[in-house]
């Protein structure tokens, strides 16, 4: 059994997991205009308003966000900052990373024929997983996954396979991404960004809002946790991934790839759809995603499924989304409740189910978190919680 011995998160919803849960509890949506860079685009975004000075890295915001989440997760897991004596792998997902912070370099080179090499040096040192591994002196496999918006979920799934196959005893897994001018323009050009706060699964949804953040889990083999004297009631139960290769940016209308990914995650876990207590859906608030995802979830789980999208609190954080939503799902299992799906008011009659409208008590052992990505990538993970009478 692969235990989840630590979780960490930073986003517009909060600088750590407790702050995030408070935002969820109160229904707080910390969105506003872009302040991180100049842009004529007037879309609301979900920015992390303050990065503590000790985490700030000039031009490497994705790395800064990752460190915040990793340190919180390591702290909960009872691990020191120097991990050199342990077999620890690092698998993190991203899409933007810090690799797009080089516009000044190109502008200078184009206009003058010369440019500072600082952005180049920053680029070469900007590999997310390598950076985290170096900083914390982790000794184990290292991999950065860039698989569009399923990157964070896929990273957790890859880390699960490492642990199950004995490549390491502990893994730092999740995702981190920063708000950046290039994806804001790119998503805007696709016509899928809303000029209002996003409304996942709502009949009047107009598109997504972009956000930023990092979500990280410490995954650990049961034997390793017991050697360290650590018990966790949370564990990673299963992972599924499937590509439908339907379109560069649109999901396959029948949701076949997403269904395969979900069924593989359930099969890995050895459970049936009826054992899932709730689903933290990808829920971007775009017309196509919510229609396909909502119909697929309804087909698998039925119309009484408890489900939500937390993107109403964080925005779409791209490669970080799967990591954040995995952390939120784990925290919800432990807390015994899920928040209202922010932004949802009116049922879409073309979708057979709808997200919860208020803070909702959940019972049961398992939660599912889903991710849909450009290129037809679909991923899902199942997180479990050990009930009191089964603790050992």
C-alpha cells in the first residue's frame, strides 16, 4: 500500500492546505485582473498574491511555487530538508514552467543583435523536478512530465509505479505552474477564456479562468513509513491513463478515452464505481470539456454522484491542476466534506448530473480525481482513506 504521508498546496485559494480549506469553507474566490505582467487582455485570473521572500526566485516563479508546496508536504511527512540519506524520487508535472520567461531575451536579440545570457542560464536551470531534487538532495529517479493539463495527475501516477516497482521508497509527486503571458494569449486566441468568473458545469458557462499554483504529495511505501514511525490514513490506490487522439485541443465527444482512464484507475484499486464517494472533476467551465466529462461521469457513476470542480477557487492551473486537485481530494476525504462547486448555479440539461451547490458531507473510503488535456490525454487517480477500525 502506497501511503500519502504529506500534502502541500499553494494557489489563489491559499498559501497552504489549511488556508485553502478555509477558502473552500467560506466560498471565497480570490480572482482579479492580471498584475504579474502587462497585457491588454481583461480576463479575470487567479494569482498567488504573495510569495514569501525566502521562496522568491527571480524569473522562476514555477520553481518558487513548487518549493512552497514541497516544503509543506515534507513537513507533514516528518522529513528534513536534506533527504540525501533516503531513496526519494521526484516526479513533477508542468506545462509553462519557467521556460517561457524569455520574451525580453528575444526582443533584445531581435532589435539589437545581442542579449543578456541570464534568461538562457535560467532556462537551463529551470527543469522543475531536477531543481527540486537538487535543492532537497533527493537520491532517486527524477522526471519532469509535460503532458499538457494532465501533467500533475500523470506525475502522481508515474511516481506510484516507481514505488510499486521498488525504484524508490518515497516520492515527491504533483505539479507546479505559473501564470504567464503566453498561455493567457494562447487560450484567449482559442476563444475559451471567460471575461467573467468561471462557472464549471453551469448551463451559462463561458469558458475558463487561468490560475497558478502547486500541489504536491509525499508518497511512501508502507514499509518505509513504518520504519520512520509515520502513520497516514490516506493512500494512493490506483491510476489510469488513456489517449483518445481525437483532436489537438478538443476532447473526444463520446469521452471514450476518459472512460478508459477512469476504469483503469478503478481496476488498479480493485473497486467498483459505486465505491467512489465523490469525484473532483477536471471541470474547466469550457463548453466541450464539461459536456464530455459530465456525460462520461454520469454514464459511469450515475446521476446521484457527488462531484465538484475546484477550479472555481483556483482557476485552471494547467500542469499544476492535477497535483492541486489530488491534494484537495485527499484533504476532503480526511475532513469528511467537499465545498460547493464555485460558480455553479444552473443545471445544463445536456449533462445528466450536476456538481454540489453547497458544502456537502461525504462518507466512504475512495475519491476520484480526473484530468483531461490537450492532445487527447486523459488521466485519473483514486485516493483512499483507511477507516478508524482498519488502522494498523
